[in-house]
C-alpha cells in the first residue's frame, strides 16, 4: 500500500467530504476556511456582534439598592 505524498491516505483513496452546514449569519453553505461561516465577511460580522455585546444572555437580577452612606463620593 503506497501513500500519496502529503495526503496521508493510501493511493486510490479519497478523503471523506466534511459535513456541510449553513452560515449562521446569512444561511449560505459554509466554507471550510471560515467554518462555521461562509466568508470572512460573515465571520467578521459575528465577531463585531460579540464585541458589541449583542449576544449577551439576559438575566433577571433584582435591583440592588446601596445605602447612601456606603457610597463614596
């Protein structure tokens, strides 16, 4: 059994195609280089949304009231 140079697979065998999905930004088919996105643009849009806090998980917190004498001016 001989291997193809650089592929790591025996000659005559092909790599299994990777599962494809859909871009979470625009629903196009994903591209391996930008997985899980379809392009650098969609990856950058997602990063922007993270940095802006658009993906925050809402919580129900009670308003904490601090006594005025505990606040330093």
